[in-house]
C-alpha cells in the first residue's frame, strides 16, 4: 500500500487530550498525537471546549464548533509547523 492510500484510509474513532497533546484513536487500532502548541485554538480552549468535538466526513475529520477548529488524521500526520510561511 502506498503512502497516499494509507493516509486516506485513516479514520478517527475517538479524540482525547493530556496536558500537552491532542490524540486521535484510529480505526486500525493505532493512536496518533501532536503537540497542542501546533494548534493555537485547541491550545487556548478550555477542557469543556476541547471535549465538545464531533466526527465529520465519515470519520476522516474532527470538528470543534465552538472554537472553529478542524483537524484530520492525515493532516495531523503531515503537518509540520516549521514549514509554515
């Protein structure tokens, strides 16, 4: 399976946080995580705002209505804040 096909197969089943990271549990049983500092809206959000998420696009994305944030497993894996212009 090539990388593009693999990335497109990643669906989120759950979202959780610790003090420094956001984590996605995936349908394949894996868990991925990224620093909250990479996502300023989530980083500044309250615990209740962070917990108020919903799956979108059939599980390919996660949306936080109250803070207007959207993430995907693919985006989390590919995102590199040092490449921002």
